């Protein structure tokens, strides 16, 4: 069984179809980060494990989910319906078979609506800054990642906001982890949900701001 952590803030509209698409042998852990739309109830109704994380912040939700997971290898992905869980097994295999320590999804948008210009620009800028600082060659700091749970927790990631995925890369690189990217399809998020980052220029600004807090 592979645990998949889904940080969720008001993602009730996306969960039924997303959870129905999970491949056999994968367990969804939905981390409810203060939702007001019944996200937790929808997740339970669709047989997901629910973790309540009242402390606000993307990093808070992800870290709570990883701590609650029990499988040796864990995946993290957004709960908004923009990513297909069917692509996880190929990513997991790279870690299980020893080819990589951290596998990150490199988003390939299926339409212009999937990835607004301000979010794409912000992501490209942040990837460039990370690569320049760390010597990595990443094209995307995407919302889907796979790793060994025990080693991941030992990295000691401290950020609990939007800087969390950036600090993940920073600490993994400093620890000598082999980091690789694989292409994943990136769809428009489910109707009835709103992005906390890509949905507005303000969200993108907050991600950039939090990034600089963790940049070495």
C-alpha cells in the first residue's frame, strides 16, 4: 500500500472524481486544513482517510499528512483534480527501485486554462533561482512528489507555508539526494474549487515571498 497525501482546503467539489481515479494499492490521506465546504465529510464518504490539521498553511497540511502516513514510500499531490493519480505508480517505481530519492512531477498543461501566465512565470523564476543556488536542473517546482517517508522526515523541513516545497528541494539537495523529474499531465482544476496560488497574482506573490524565506 502506498499512502498519498492530499492537502485540502475547500476541495469538496474535486474529491469524488479524484478519489475514484486512485489506482489499486494506493490510499488517499486527505488533510483538511480548515475547510468550510464539507471537504472532510466528502473525503470520508469516498473512503479516504482524513487528518485534521487546524494550523493554516500548505506546509502544515502536507507535513501532517506525511507524519500520519504509514507506508515506507509516500506521495504528495494536490487535491484539486488537476493531477491524475494514475501517473503515480511510474513515479513511485523510481523510488522503490532505487533510481531516485525524490521524484517530482514536471507539469505539462493540457490547456492554457490549466496554468495561468502569472503562476507559470512565477514557477519558472523560482526554479531558475533554485537551480542557480543548488546546482540542480529542475524545470518545475510542482505539486506532486514521491519520496521515502523516513528519510524525508529526517530532513527536518521547517516551513509550514508556501515555502514548504522549495525547502524540500533545498534540504534534499544538501543531503545529496538524487532528484529527478517526470512529465505529468496538468489539467484545469475541478469546477467549484479555487486555487490558493495559481488562482491569483496575490497567491503567486505569496509563493515567491515564502520561497525567499527558505532560499539558502
